[in-house]
């Protein structure tokens, strides 16, 4: 096993690159990065159940690889959502990168559907960011990131209307208006209930929405020369607050990957 250790200058974070064997029959040549929480946590209080104890080993998570920089995280908003959850819960994890344009056999054996993210919890591989984040919440409830059910769908139409506008070739087909209407409703919601979806504290809904808004800004800026109107000031503050979080900076995709990742949708 070859190991490259990189010491961050600003924290005690260490990044480890190594090759490993996942199964006895399948040699895996993915690179794996170990992440430790940036902040140390106080010991759990008396009322915290045993299940909130962080895992003794980093959780293994399979994510999309960058297509522009070798051994870097790619542009999957669902992967970033899970990584944000791990970061905000201060859980250690190991990243395994998969080139989605050429999926290796070991990955398809783990998830025949061929989608990322996939995480290993209690010796079981779990796909789908909805299921993964819910499982992490149940297993590691502290700190809690639950969004109350009545708020959990706030902003949930933004992503699909963004894709509709991105793919549109007709400036008068109403797709821009549909996106503006969703963004505007979300801005109004934040004005009344913000700064985050559940008020003062960040929660699961923000960790899902944040990466999608990051893609929206990069991709619409690049392909449509379009920006979120300044008048949506609560939304502007919201994205600024999320994008500048340590957890977000650590887990975000390279803008060039985001641009290339969406190219087939734009040109297709
Ligand atoms: N519903 C899934 C969606 C995951 C998904 O669509 N991931 C994309 C990458 S962003 C993927 O793996 N696509 C497979 C492919 O490109 O072949 C989730 O929330 O995890």
C-alpha cells in the first residue's frame, strides 16, 4: 500500500492516498482520501445514546471523480450533500473516486445501478443520498440536522426548473420565468423564516439545496450568462452563507468539472 500524507497548513487535517483491496477477488486501484473532522468534539453528554459515538474507522464513501484533475472530487451534488452531512456531523470518512464514464467492475458489484454516492455503514453498502443522509441521522444523531417534515420540501422545485431553463433553446418558452418564480418563492420563504430553511441553524434541507444552487450559479453563469437577480437578497445571503462554510469549501466541486458535467445536457 503506497501512502501519501499531505498536512494541511491551516488545520490538523491529513489527507491520505492509498490503494486498497475491497474484496478478495477484485483489486481496486481507486485512490482513497481520509478525512478527519476539522473540529474536535466535546465528549457526548450523558443523554446521548451509544449510536452517536463516531465510528472507530472512517466511513468509506464512493463518489464521482473529477474529470479535470486526477484524484479529486467530481461534480455530483448528491455526493456533496452526503459529504456535507458527514462534515457537519464531524464524522471521519474515506473517499473512493469512480470515473462515471468508465465504471470499474468492483463498483458495479457494489451498486449495479452504477450511481454515486454509495456509503458503507455497518458492513453494508448503501446507495442514494436520501437514504444515506437519513441513515446517518439515525445512527449519528448528534449534532442533529433534521429538517421538520413540513419544511423539508421547501425549495425542492428549484433544481428541476433550473435544469429546464438550462436545456431550453427558446428564450420565450417560460422556463426562465418558471425558475425565477421558484427562486422568488424561496427568497420570500427565507425572508420570513431564515436565514436557513429551518431558521437559525443549518439542517438537512440546506445541505441538499446548497450544492444544487452552487451548480445553478456556475452553469447558468457559464452557458446562459445568467445570474440570480440582486433583488432576491435573502437568497443571495443564503447562498453566501452556505458556500462560505468550511464544510462546503472542503467538499465543493471544481467549477470546470461542474461546467463539463452539464455540457451534455446543454448540447444534447
Ligand atoms: N437519487 C440519487 C441520484 C444520484 C445520481 O444521479 N448520481 C449521478 C451523479 S451526480 C450518477 O451516479 N449518475 C450515474 C452515471 O452518470 O452514470 C441520489 O440522491 O443519490
